[in-house]
């Protein structure tokens, strides 16, 4: 007879000896928490029930239980969870978005303190799930890898390294893995941490001399998710700590999921031992969504907001915002708000206006000077070396990339470019431009590099 | 049982205990309160099985005894008697309430089934001044979440260690934090989440026990106990971890200003009259003035300004009027400091002379300029 059955039978017996109201009041939500060699612990919902059962009904309980399991010597009462943990977890994850809307329909636009929604134990935001992750050709590989991890954590895809540009859903995908795993195995210990936060924890632990506790804590997780690992390259101490944690988890076949804005090989200061470990598992990239996927994302978001907007308007948005899902959402929010304020559907012309503001506004004006500065910073060489006429290999390449960017993005003339970069002839500039352009077609790493450089030039 | 006491003593005790009674129909005795005399004290007990109280007052006892009675009836009679002192006597299940000029008979309810108020072995506890505790709770309470979808924020987070105690509450739209200083050190690290209902009762009940200087707050076995003299309140604590809110608190502001608290509160309340569906008011900062405005497309618009030096650029923030005014009211003091960044970042409110309390509110998603 299992514990559940045993308690059920005992309750049926107890019910006969106490009055109905008392039975309902005091025995509701009770269960057997443990039963170990003669000692049985009964879990009760609150202190009142504990006190009452202990002092008033103990003899009924003992009698009922003994008749079923004579080996019981003593019974203890402990205040336990009202509902099993798993059910509570499940509920909060699956129905969270819908219930908030029901509870606060008028607060749809009220921004919330994001950190307060986050589960403090796992650090996961329940908003990120597989259900609301839109899959297209650009991310189906990463998505499939993520899903297989939920089925078999610590298996062949360990570690999973996900990389991709800004606003393409890295964080969404890796947090969805954590949320889905908790959904399937409520007891799994999951931790999501951004590398910035990880660094803060290490600094705090060093300050309070609790490094050992921190290490222990991290080594006990079943699934560790680290976001934006590229920042880890900044400090050696952090790389070292992470290296040991990584090894400890890996040896125990615990799953590790890592995200970054570029592949491990493109993180300049990453130590070789970490890089080889990151590359040893599964690497998956998130590309840019195609038109159809962008459209599906927009429609899905509208469904969540329960608003209707013309397909024509959605087409226009999807056509214009190409490489950032977050931006896509931003534009949609603006349009939804406008239609709500005006109480009329948004027209295509109005959408165009908003898009124009957005597409041209954030792209900051970049000067050749800024390009040179950014690129020299990126390759960690001095500006002087970059504009010099040195033919050292490590100078030449950044110089050629600078020429390419000046031509391709700033539309500078070749003679001007030559003049700016070490008083070179315009043919040198043309050669550099063509060389990089051709190499881009075959070399994916270079493409990544350029993407990052452009991001720095135009966003900072 | 027979006891004589002052009217004031018994009326205060009953009115406090009444709020602890339950409305459950399964166990009718929960709707009543239990009075028990022992020596020269009378103890009143009440509980709804979530929270419970055991409050004592001194009295002259002629005969010890125990009875349960409806608090509404007893309170209804006692609050209207004129004499200073009153005698209660139990004879054959009927309670006789006697003063010099009035005679009342009340039927009691069976007391056998009345729950025991649990005895809690506290593992960590600390002493706190009653007024400090109550006012901290009062400041924090508005920010507690009323929704039950995230139970861990449905209460007041209380943590204490060394000589400091911190109260915090959030409903994910705003956050309030209060720090107080303790006279004696905490034995260990204290931390729990006090359910909203209990937090409200702490404010009400302790607010009326004026003769008490300090109370003891302790936790143990998933329960919270607040005790003073021979009285105590108990409650379950909320399972779970309170969000790590420290990271939310902004430290740097692009725009800051201080303003008489009364002036801004008036303006927000005025704007609140004409808010739209979102209950939104707009806070606008200029070079040397701030203004509060609201627009209701059907009813009208209002705006009012106040001259005060503003550090930083011109900006606007759209806020839920109630969240904003709750915060202004909670801050206390003559002036209020407001720090903000852009229209999508949280605002911080505090009393410029008092760093112990702060209130953070998130704006409503920015709307096209009015």
C-alpha cells in the first residue's frame, strides 16, 4: 500500500470518529510527508491544523493508522506545502500571460519592473516559452537543438552554444529551454544568469569571502544557462571561475547552454581552453528572419494583444524592418497604440510615416573619423598605426576593412579614402574594397566581424 | 466565570480580535471569539485559520472560566455602555453583562471546538519599536500585489540582520523599500514574506496598542509570530523567494527635482479626475517648472504646473495616477525628490531628507505627445 492509499484509508476511518465540520476543517490538504521505520510525518497546511491534530486528534490518527500499519510508533506533524510544488510551477508557467491580462485588462500598457516577474530561484522569466517562439528557416536548427536538450539534458548537445545578432531571440530561446525543462521535471535545478550578473556574484562573493559557497551553488545545477558570454572575455578571474564551473558541470553530465553575439572563435579575448570547450558541443546560429517569418511574428504578437490591424500595414512593417525582431515589436507597439488612441484603424500612409521616423532615426550619422576610431579600437591597434603606411600584416587588414566600410557605408570616394588612410593612391583603395568584397562571399568569420564593427559604428 | 474590567480595555481587545475571525461555514465556531480568564488577566483569542491573535488585558477575576461568543454582539453592547467599568459573568452558558445601569444577557456558542492558537518556536527573532514597525508597514503596504498569480509578491518581504531591518513590497509595477534601525541585534538572519492580510492586521492592531513600546518579531517552522506583553499574533509565512529587487533600483538620473509634497499630490489628484481608460497622468518637466496633465477624450483635459528648478533636459512620463499618488503619499516629509530618466524607465520617489524609504514606479508605455 503506498502512502497516498494508506492516508486515504486512514482518513476514511478518522472521518467516523470526528464531526463532519471538524473533519473538513482539519484534515483538508493533509498528506503523509514521510514514513520511515516506525515514524510517520504528516504534512498539514498551517500551524492551526498542526496544533489541533497534535493536541486533540492525535489519538484518532494513531489508532486509524496503526490498524493499517502496526509498525508505526509515533506520528509527527509538520507544516508543509499546500499543493505539491510541481502543480504550482506548472500553473504559473503555462497560464501566466493569459491570467495577467485577465486580471489587469486596463494595464495592458503599464510597463512592469521586469526583474520582479523573474523567478528568483531560477532567474528565468516565465514569459519566454517555446510556445511563443516563432520558428522559421533562420532559426529552426537552433530551435531543434534546444528542444532536444529539453528531452535529454546533458546528452550529446553539451554544451549548446547559440549565437546571433542583436534582437534575434537568443535570450528567448535559451530561457525557453529552462522554462520547458522545469515544466517537464519540476525538481530540476535550473539557473539562468547573464555574464554580467555572474561577474557581480563573483565580486560579491570575493568581498564577503563566500566564494566556496558560490562555487558549490553553481556546481549543483542541472542546467546552467549563461547569456551574453562574450563579456566574459573581459576579466581573467571570471574566465577562470567559469572554466572550473564549466568543467565541474560537464563532468557530471549536467547541461550547459551558452549564448553570445558571435561564435567562440570571434571573441577576441576568450582563452583557448574555454573556446575549445564551447566549440566541443553543439553550435547553432540564429540568422535573420525572412519576410514570411517576420509576418508570422507580427501576427502572433497581435494575437497576444488582441488587436486587429490590416494585413497591408503588417506587410509594410515586415518589409521594412529586416534584421531585428525587437525593433519589429517596437514598431508594432507604436502602431497598436496609435490605433487605440485615435480609435480608428491605422492606414498604410501613417505606418510609412512611423517607419520613416524609425528607420532613419536611430542610425547615427557616422564620420570617417569615427569609423577609423572604432575600427582601431576593435582591432586594438592605435589610430596612428591604422592610417600609417606600415605594411605589417596586422595593420594592413584592418586598414583594408576600414576602406571597405568607408566606401560601402559612407559612400566616400576612392581618392578621399586613399588620402585619409596613409596618403595612398586611389587604386589601393579600390583594390582593398574589391578584396574584402570578394572575401566576404566565402569567409563567414569576416562577415561576423564586419557585422560587429558596423554595430559599434552605428549604435554607439 | 466572572470578571470585572474597564470598558476601554475590553472594547479595544474585542475590536482587534474581531477582524481575525473567520467566515467559514464549515466550522461555525471560527466566527466567534474565545474569552478566557486566568489570574488577573483575560485573554481573547480569534482566528480564521490563516492568521490568529491572542490578546490579553488585565481585569479583576472572581472566578476563572472560558466561553465563546459572537464578537459583533458583544462589541455592539459594550461600545454603547456609558460606565467606566463592566462585569461579565458566565452562568449556565449565558453571559451576563452588568453595569450600574444596564443588564444584558447573551447566549454563548460552544467553545469545545475552538482552535488552539499555535505555539511557535521561533528560530530567529528581533525586537522593534512598535511605532517604527507600524509606520514602516504603512509605507510599504500600498505596493503589495493584490493578484494571486505570483504568491511570493502577495506580501511584505521583511529581512533583518545585525541592527538593520528592511521591508519591501512590489506588484511588478512599483516597488517600495523601507529600512529601519533596530536597537538590539537580530539573533541570526531573519527573512520572511508576511501575507498581505497579516501585514494589514499588524498595522491596525499594533496601531491601537498605544501602551506598548516594542514588539518581538520571530519566525520558525514556516510561521510568523509577533508578540508583545502577554499577547501575540501568528500567521503562516508565504513560501517562496522574494524577487531580487536591488537591481531594479535606479542609481543615476538624467532628470531630478524636488518639490513640496503637498503641491504635487494636489496636482496628481486633480489630474486624476480627468484621466482616460488607462488612469494615466502625464508628468512633464521643463527648464524651471514641472507640470501634471491628463486627457480624457470624452470629458476634457486639465493641466497644472509648479515652478521649481529642474536638473536635466525636458522630459515626459506617463504614469498610472493611483500608483503615482500612492508613492507620493507614502514618502512623507514636506518635500519630495523625484528622479527620472526617459519615458520608459522607472521613476524614483523619496523624501530628500530621509534615505530610509524609496518608491519606484514604472511608467505606462509612452504615448504620442499631447
